[in-house]
C-alpha cells in the first residue's frame, strides 16, 4: 500500500499527554487525523483552533486498516498506541501493512519495562507471556520452579484466572504481584499467593500486568520446555509416544522458533504439544480420526499451556483444510495406510523434514523402502525400564521403534513437476 505521507505512531503511557516527549507532542499536534481507541483519544487535549479528525478504531480493526489509510493517504496521520508501539503493538501491524519506510514510531516505555523496574527484576531474565486475546492456560507453558514471569493481561479477570491455573497445576505457593495503571498517578500494586487469591475481578484495574514468581509444591511431575515430559503429564487412553522415544523424535524433528508441524495420528497429542512447548512461536496441527482422542488431545493441550494447538480429523483427507505448508511432519500412526506417505511427502516443501516411527514389521518394511529411495537416517530404537519382579528388579523391554528421518531435497522428479506447474 502507498501513502503519500509517513504515518506517525506515538506510544502513550498511562500518564497520557504529560508523559510524552516534546518531539512526540509535536508529532501529535501536526496531525490532521488522529486514530486510536476511545481511551487513547481522550488522553489527547483538544485545541480549539486546530481541525483534526479523530477516528476510533472500528471492530474488527485489522481488516479495516487498508481502507482507512487509503482514504487518508494525502493527510498527516498520527496513530496512538499503548506503551511501546513495536512491542506487541499496532506499530508492528502498520509496518507489515505500509512498509518500514512509511511508518515513523515514537516509543514510550513498555509495560514490561515499567513492571521490571517496579519489581526490581532484570528484564533479560524474565519470561514474557501475552494473554491478550488468548486463553489464560497459555501461561502454563512457561511455568516452572524458580521462573519469573511477566504476563500481559487481557483484563481485570486475568489475575484470578492465572491464580486458579497455578494452584491447580501445583504452583499454589507462587507469588502474584498485580501492577495496575503502570506509570499513572493512580498506579496500584496487589500481592498475594496464587492459592490465597480471593480478590474479585471488579477490584482489579483492567489495565494491569501480572508478575509471577513460580514456586512448586513438589506434588506434580517436573515440567520444562526440554522435550521428553514424563508420561504422567499426559492424560488419556495411553495411546502415546512414550517419554524416551518422544524425546528422540523431537530431537529428529528439530523444531525452531516459528516453525509449523503436522502430527499424523495424534493419540494423546504428545508430539505436537511438546513441539509447541519448545518455543511460544512454534505451532502445530495434529490429525486424529478417533473422536475420544480428539478430546483428550485438546485437554492435554490446555493443561500443558498450548491451547492454540489445532486438531483436525482423518489424515490425509483433512490436509485440504490446512492452508500453510508444514516445516516438518511426524507420522506416529497410519504409516501403512495406502497413500499416507505419498500425501505427506507431497505436502512438504523442499528443505522441510519428515520423521516417521514404526513398530510393526509391515511399517518397518515400508520405511526401509522409502529410506532406500530418498535417503535420510534410519534408526532402530529400544528402551528397557527397570520393573519389580518379586523382591528384585528386572529389565522390561518396550516395543522396538524404527525411526526414519529425512529432509526433502530437490530431485529430478521434483524439477519436472515444478516445470509442469510453471507452464500451466
């Protein structure tokens, strides 16, 4: 999109106009159009001899932005934001829409910077969790003993929701500090243990950030972002990739921040859930044909802090419902289903990965065939666990797993297919 005048984005604190720098004030005063929320627009004083159009963001906002800026392309536009516009703010959206050269940003200390200062915490050592327009259970992925979290709240109900989740997860002794209206003359601070939180949401300012010092009561399995959570962390009918094989499978899948996984044959959702827990920007879709298992996947995803996990039905029929190509595919069930490997291979872009696990002789033979054709790495894995036998312990072997992992490379066949697509 082309705009004749660069759009100015000004970050406002809770102290409003008085907290702006002189340069930011001049940018606002030079505008012919002001855009923002009703609260933000009210913070800007009106000048009698100044003709300024004040535009309140429509709902939904994002789809309306191109039309708004198209209609005001020849005017000086100032967009009002909260705090640092480039920190989970409108500034990021406008740079994507208009381009960096067409946006000029005046920053203000973010709520995280102010919260870190109030708590005396080093910002670099704090994990940030945004619950803005997200389920409160998203915070659980970051909860581990000793962690310090700063949670961007979705409103006055968020602290109570977080406290209840922490108490249920075995972190009831965690200390919650709710900081309201940071930077304003009416700034507030409320401190309580998660298990003791009984403050009504009506008593909590809607503009708040929640600081959490995580303390475990030691009654639950230890959960971290490192792959290989205890099997007991997952509920369901027992249909899952077990801990040791799961850790090796995640190692083979090698998730990186922002990557997207397809998990075929979700079972209890273990692989997709652990993939998403490795980094907040990792996403996944799991495919599961059994309705009861779809429900258990969704339950596990919420309990382990990744409620955004997408769950679809039977593969490969449901592949058409997904618009984004996966960076990696894991096949944990259905390897021998006719057409499954072909459909998964076709869905991968060059440079993407596929990992498949097999436990039957028939599925092993199929993976050997594909390994011979496309290369990669073929492993045979087996785990033995010590279990009691009378007054002694013996080694109980689990079923051996054959694992094929491969990165899709450009082949002559792919080149021919690509040429045919370009010629159409």
